[in-house]
């Protein structure tokens, strides 16, 4: 009598056992990665209403971050610059550029530009730029090398675990307050010199975050 099932089916119980063991592990790993901010948020780069190049304005022309984001040292948020800030230069520079037509229309009509926000935090997360700038956390630590970006792209996940990693050991991201917006700053190799540049504050401060994380 011929066999009803092929001989290869003898391996089916082994394959089923492996699937039962590895299936949940692989599923958990897949969800952990593909639903994490490293996958869903990093790399986000929306198309803005005007093609503004940070590589040109910051990298080549040397504009300081605070020229446009003027409230970053005194406010919780880094403001989006008003149209007048753009027009301070573009009244004379490329004043007839077709790409800048929305900027000119905004200035003439008084209606603000609707820039698309790139870096977002959940509403339940309290974050203040003022405190981080005062602590000497460089812009590049959260936003990446903005001075090299033609289009602003989210480079960090901005997740709770990512923030806590920095709060547990902020030393790699700390610098003198005067160098916060300097994208090319590199720390000295001598830890004592770095501590001196940080105003005598300890290089390894307490790991607890302020407020609710204490």
C-alpha cells in the first residue's frame, strides 16, 4: 500500500516545535523594532511650503540658530521665526526668487507661514528648551547636524528611554553654554578641562531627572 503522506512530512513536528518556540520571540522583536520611534520617526522629513536650506543658511552663511529660533534660551519651545525674520535679508537677497513667493505673500498679507513641524513630543511629556540650553546640551545632540541638512530630518527617536539614557549620563552631550549652537564643537580630551569649561560643575551629575522623575 502506497504512503498517504510523503516522507518529508516526518519533519513537520520538529518544524512546528521550532515555530512555537521562536514565533513569539520573533513577533516580539518585530513589534519592538518596527513600532519603535527608531523606525517610525527617525528619518521623517516633510516637504515644507518653501524649500529652506539649513545647509546654506547655517552651514555656509553661518547663521546662529538663535537668529531664527530667538526664544530657545528663554522659553519652553524653540519658536518658528516670523516671516519678517526671513524678509530682513530677502528684501534685498533673491528678492524676485520664485521659490520665495510664499514668503513675500505672507509678508504682504500678514498671514503667517504654515511650516510643518518635524520634531514632536507627546502632549504628556514636559520638555523645556530653556533648561536644556542652560545646562549646556548642544542643539546637535537632539537635532543632529542641522548645518549639513538641505531638508530638516528627524535624526533621533525622542522617546522616553532615549531621554532617560541622556539624563543618566549627560556628559557626552554637555558643553559650555556658549557652544550650545556650535555644530562643529568637539570636547577636550582632558576631563578636568571639560569640567572647567562647564563652569566647575561635576562632569557626572546626579542621574535623576528633575520634576516627576525624582
